[in-house]
């Protein structure tokens, strides 16, 4: 007897329909899974047989053939255990075909028949909603993220026998209640804890307001990391669509941790030993990398020049395209990668070049060789280069009475207002504006053109760096509540090009 059960697989950040066909016929007893299934899927026949036996379903010793269609799409993981088991029960006559109509199944089975969570349920739920699937059956731990998508009935069961009872209409598990949406993290680091460093604080605000990439340069202990970790606290809250996109990435990566929806902007800070695949994605089983896990949030690379050169060069394309395309031997997938890049590095190998507190012992050749490790094309894609100097004790002591600086809430209010002005002009943040949009939204007067001409002659700015300076100037004008870009806005933007200055 032949049975068909609906399931789905995740490719990149989107789902694709998988038709699970199960045929029970006469022949040498055994189970064969075909349809370009990987080892994880093929091993499922052992898990499924044990789950059926331990749930009280004893199938006759017959030949079982499972086909996962379409056959030209590679399937991996254990999410097909449940649909294959349900298909076997339908083919054996335990379940009627009508019981599985308009129902999509995903889930892994344990040998005792319990349902275990799987990755990528949210993209599957979104696909089910878009294609009019009436009911979605998932493991209990995946109910929250499946319910976020809405549009179809989400059901679950703890064990396979409970699921069969549910499909037969004999009671079984009650409709699950989705977990309440978690609020954004209230314990974000606050800018009021930062002592001094007025210029870097201002640069952090400008970067947040326009979505600009940012580079901090300063000696060890000057506060570069402290500043970077306070950036999420001044960014606008995630919209629902942004939260949904971000949650899909975390669902595919298996990093939701039981939360139904990501509500806080991600802050990813990989160690400098991260591989290229770990940073941009890939691996034997293709998974999102750190840049995709930072989607709609912040990617912080501390000690930038300690990262491997190939990993840094791999950032250039995603920084422009806001997505990463991974091509492997058997598939090509694309993940979103719209993030703010924040980096930090020391000014020289010893870290004390230009410091008034300690003496630098590096030679000019050593400093030049150290900075040459940061390629020009990657540097051109960073909008703001800002010095974070080591502060003397008196500067720290003057603010050590607990009053601190301006809190993150006040800075966030200005950032939200500036982004509101950008949204009124169009859907793109200032950091994404093209040449035509800059001419329309940030025209320069003759004085501004003369300032840029002098900057190009003195700093040797590339065309890309020039465009980025104009984008930053547009953001500064938005923070100032101005519709036009004045010369003072352009001058402030040019001061944030530290590494373009001649020695």
C-alpha cells in the first residue's frame, strides 16, 4: 500500500516542500530510503523502527520503500523521522489517509517514541502559512517558534502514540499554547557607565543613527570594547518583521534556546581564531555564520588584525550586498547578512603609539607592517575610524562620583528620531544610500564641494570613502534635525576618517 505525507526541508533561510512517499509491499523485509537523503536521514530508519515498536505499533515484516521527493534536492538532518513514521502507519493501515490531509509534519524521534526538537521550524511554519497548509505538527519544544508565524493550526504531542491518537481524533494532546513573547533584554550595558571619551561616544551615536560601520583605534584598556558593547542599547528596537527574519536565522542555526522570537538586536563577538566558514557560513552541513547570526544587529570584531586575512577579506562582499551566497558542490544557499560592523584594533603592535601615558617601542617599519595587515578595500567599507585615547587619571576621577555620562535611553531617543527622518525619505538607512540618493537627499553647496576637494587632495580618499563620508554627513544632519547637509556636518564626518590621515 502506498501513502503520502507532507513535510518540508530548509534551504538557506527558506523552506521547500518535501513529499514523503511510503510504500509497503511484498518482498525481502527491510527499509530503504531514497531521494538524495544523507546519512542522518538514512539512519532514521533505525530510530523509526525502534520508536514504532516501543510505542506499541508492530508493523509486519514487509519491504518498505521511502521516497523523499523531489529526488534532486538533498535532504539532511533528522526532521523527517516523524513524517516517515506517520507514512509507515498510513501505509500499514493504522491511520487513514484523511487523518494526514492538509497536515505537514516535522520532527525527530527518539527510540522510546518521544518527539525531539529540530532546527528550522520557523521557516517551515512561514512556508506553511504562505501555501495554505491547514495544520502543522511539530515537537513540543518547537511549538513557540511555529506559532509565531501564525496562519495555520499548530499541534504537538510528546510521544508517537499520542500523535496517532490525535490524528485519529481520539483526544490525545491538547492544542499547545504558544509561549509568551520575551521582552527585549532589560540588562543591556548603559552608556552612562562610560567615563570620558566624548568623541568616541558621539561616533557611536552617529553610527547607530545611520547604520554605519565603525572602527575604534586605541591602546589596550582605553574602552574600545566597553563602547562597542553598549551599541545595542542605543539602537532602535527590532520591528516584528526584523525579529521574524532574525529568528529564522537562529532557528536554522539551532540557537533559539527555547525562545519563540528574538526580540533584542543580536550582538555577536566571535573570537579572532574563528575560521572563514565560521564567520561567513558554510561547513560540511551548510549553516549560517556569525555575520548572518548578527543580521539586524551588530558584529563586533575585537583585535581586528588578529583575525585571519582570508576571513576578513570574505567580509567585503556581504558588507556591500547585505547577504552572503554560499556555493557548495551539491547546493547553493543564501543567508541574510544585514549587520553593523564594529571593529577595534591597537594603533601598533605594542598598542601604545600616540599614548601620553606609556611609551611606544615599535619602529616605523613595524607599525607600517602591522597596519598593512588591514587591507584597503575592507577599510574603505568602514565609514568611521575613531581614536579612543587612554585617559589620564584626573579625567576618570572627575566622573567617578557615580553620575557618569548621558544614559543610553537619551541617546536612543535621538537615534530613533534620526532614523524616523530617514524612513520618511525612503526605506534605506543612510549607510545604504547610493549616489543618486545622495544627490537627492544630501546635495552640497559650493563650500561643501571645496571642503571635499581639499580632503581628497590631503587624505587621498577613494571614491568609495568619499561616498561614505557624505553618508555620515547626512546622518549627522539628521541628528541635528536639518534637511540640508551643512559644511559643519561634512567637516565632522571627515574627522571620523582617522586612518586616512597622512602621518
